[in-house]
C-alpha cells in the first residue's frame, strides 16, 4: 500500500503542517508529527472530512449572521448593489466570490448563494426583500470599508475553517507581538565531510539579496532564501564555536545540520557534534553527504547513527536525514526544506516590537573601523543610533551592515548585522541589550566589570565535584554529568556500563559525551557548557585542554584503576544529595542581670550553666519553658572583651540580633545546625 507523508499531504491540501497534524488528530488518525506517513487510501477520507468540516463551518457562520438585523436587498439587484449593502466595494465582493469559485462581473445579478457568501464574509444578514433599494443611494465608491468583519467571525473561521494558511497564522501572532522568525542554523560534522562545501553551495545558490557584482560579505552569518522563507546560517561550521558560545551562556543556534560523508561514515567528531547538539537540546537534521561518490553507503550511515540514538524517520524514528551531494548541489534544496519544516515545528518566535536583545557572534578590532562586532538580533529590532551594552563593551551604533554588505538602518529578529561604533571589542557569546543613555551604559560597564571579577573568582571553584552539588540544587533529581574519555574502545564500553549502573533515583548520571583518545579542548568546552566533569581513564588532557579547563573551572579527573573512579563518582553523587540538617545543642545560659548601655541598648548579663555559648551559634530565648524568641547573637562578651565562646560556669554579656525584650530569669539555648551528608544505599 502506498504511503504519503503528512507534510506532503499538507502541501497538497494547502494546509500548514500544524493544521494538518491537528486535522489528523481530530480524525483519530494516529501520527507522531508532520514527518509521519499515512496510507494513501486515507486521503479521500480526509478530503471528505475537510469538505464536511468546511460546510459545517459555513453553516454555523450563516446561523450566526442570521441573528443580525436583516438588511434587505431588492430582487434582481446586481452584485455591486449587494456589495454596497454588505459594506464593501464591488471589487471586494467579486474577489470574495472568485475565491469561492464564482466568476461573475459586478454587474451580474446576485442570487441567494451570493448573498449568503457575502453575508458570512462581511458579517451582514443580507436577505432578498420587498423594500426596493434606490440604486442611486447605493454607495459604490471605495470609501465604504467592510465594517471590520467582526472578531466573532474571525474566531469562527479559526475554529472551523481549516482554510487558514501559514501566513495568516504568522499575522495573527504578530498582532500579539510575537511572530515566527527565521531559524538560525549551524553546520556541524567531522573534518572533510563537506561542511564548508555545503555552506558554500547554499550561499552561492540560495542567496538572492546581493548587490550587483557584490561579493558575499563575511560577517559571521548569512541569510539564505528558500521558497520565500529565510534561513540564517552561522558561517563558522563545527561544534567548537557552538559550544564555546554555549559555555558563555549563549545559545544562538536553533537547528544543527549534521554533515556525515556517506563514503566515510561516522567519525569521532560526528559523535562529538551530535552529543554537543543533544546536550544543548538543539534539533538535528542529518545531511548524508557525498552520495555522488560510487563508494557512498548512505544506509550504513543511517545504521551507524541509529546506534547513537538518531533513528531516521523512514525507519520509524524522528530524525530527518537527507542524502545530498554538497559538491554537485544535489538535493541541497530538499535539505533546506527539511530545515524549514523543523523550524516550523519548533515554532521559533520573537517580538519585533520588544526591546532589542541578541548575542555577539564575532568581534574584532579593525584598523580602519575600530571595534567591529557581528550580532544576531533575537528579540526586538535594533536601530542605528541605539546604545547597546554587551556586558564587557558598549557603544552607540554608528552603522549597521548586513550580510550582503549593505548599510541598513534596522535589524529585526534573527537578522545578523555587523555593527560599528562600539567603544571596545566585546566577547563572542555575550548577550547585548539596549540602553537609554550613554551614562547608563558607563555605569553598567563598571558594574559588570565588578561582577565579572566576582564570577572569575567563582569560576575557579565551579564544577569541582564537591561543589557541583550547589549547582544542582533546584533540579528535581540532581544529575551528575560526565564527559568520559578512555584509551581504548573496550575500556570505554566497560566504563560506560559500570558508570551507568551507579545512577539511582536520588542522583542520576548523564554521560554527555564519550570517546577514545586524549582529552581535547572540545571535551573541555562541552563539559563547561553542560556543567559536567571530565573523567579520563589512561588518557591525559593536551596542554591546551588543560589550560582551558583551568580557565573555565572544569574539573578533570584521571584514573588508572576502575575502582578508584567508581569510588569517586559515588562520593560525588553523595555530595550532590541534599545534606540532612540536624540540630546540635551547644549549651545553656541564664539571664541574671540586664545592663542598659547608652546607644548600644540592652545587654543580658548571663551565666553559662551548661555546655558553652558560641558567638556564631543560633539562639533561642526560653521563658517559662516556652520558646519566646529565636534568632542570632549580635555580640558575645567576656567582661569588656569580645569572645568566641564561653564555657559553662563563666559569666558573659549577650546581645541579640534585633531583639531586646528579655528579662531576668530567661534561659538562652545555643545551638548549631549541622549538615550531614546523605549516603547512597
Ligand atoms: P569540511 O572540512 O567538513 O568543511 O569539508 P570540505 O567542505 O572542506 O570538504 C572536504 C572535501 O570533500 C573537499 O575536497 C570537497 O571538495 C569534498 N566534498 C565535499 N562535499 C562533497 C560531495 O558532495 N561529493 C564529493 N565527491 N566530494 C565532496
């Protein structure tokens, strides 16, 4: 039995993918997404369903307008006359009728059916009746606008009519402020698998908006047009830049294209790339490249990718894979189409009217132009003259240049632009926002300079096993994330299995990436971006990786003995369990006398009767056996001197944090809260 994909069917029936998915679900036809396929036999049934749904919507709409006051139309009136009574122009009415398949001139007489159509469309209750219309009164010019086909009808159309196109949907969202925005795509994959060739081919073939004879301007990202839709490609292929940005907290990429050469299959960097994209939660579209080569084995690539959890949709999975030849430009259009499909499913949105925000993707100091940065706008619209602030840099935008080398005055969502006018060079990965004054910008810069130093200090501490726990608070089940590198494949498998066995309900383990060979810079960046630790067995980091790990505060643990490693992981996981808090009583004191000290307030003269009182302790004030107050000490004195602790049998002076209402005879209980580590069973 032949099959048809939902997105193909959507195209055929002129529906958006989301609408089509909705329709099928309404019909109880089980599908996962627009990528699923259904039996072609069902198509007739679906068409019939749509027809009846439309007829029903039409009928309901008619019922609605019939509730409105009757507008009489003289028998034999022309379409133009009926149009005037419906509150539209003759041309407007003819167009509406044309869309319904009725081709008539405005002078033709209207019939019942035409009145119905115009009534529904223009929300009027047009009925043939006796009161003849004086044709000379009929307004026939363009000034009369349809009375804003009221909201109600629009809602009805949304509910019942499935005729809405994708574009209408965009418009509707625009009214709310949010509209669909172009996807931003990164191309990833192993070296020599054809990333650059693919990007070149796409840019050459699908970039339309170029000045005559102009050369593609390299600004770090390019806009590509396909079937009237825009896709933005980041110019630097590979996952390094992607992960470096993520390590700085920025995520620009919406979709990753994973290029795998069909003559070479999966290689270490393919796995890295897919793990990096997965760790970032970015959807992957696979381009199985070089299918023009006789030795190409695209199915083997699919098999290999399935082993890594990317199951092609034609095999029942949900990863889209397209066979292409980047060199010959074969099926590159299909690939772009798939990217747009994924983008549509992701419903990427931004509000062009919001306050502008985005990310710096490239920055450098140009001898002539000064600091130059390419930014991608992620919310709002950036204008020339705006004052922007990136965290480490600020400036007033003197000029903006788009990817075709044109000067532009504004840049909306997903648009990459090079900006001039910054006072210094920002860091790629920094987020930008706009400010209202230069003064505000200067203040913020000094503030963020201060914060930067603070985070630098924190960074050094980040991700140590012992403190990872703090990071994980707030996560429902704390997760220990690991990048695992070993010397040989055999030990990798053994390690993987033993590590995963340690995952419990209380703390779960996620191996975000694993591989054979030295610990590389890319491993470190991935670990940093995903708050992971790196575990190496019989391998070492290279010098560069080591340096970056230090800068990024990523912990690398190296082992030669598997049990040492497992013990450490267990300790790390235990560290991540919320410690149990236990109260420990330190001692008791009794208030014997109250001293009033000018300006300072009341001091309780006490005698320690049991244990000891510590300056740092928490205290309770007990009056007649009832806890009267709970708080902290603000001072502990032995005669005139400050003391750290006073033992039983000694006198002391106590004052309390924001509390003075004590009396002679009150008892002070000092205690501490001890954190006790929970252990895994
Ligand atoms: P990158 O390292 O992933 O950016 O790979 P390149 O784009 O530099 O491509 C590496 C080599 O593969 C170059 O010699 C390309 O010409 C060649 N290549 C790329 N795509 C194809 C293809 O579709 N078919 C063939 N036959 N060769 C290709």
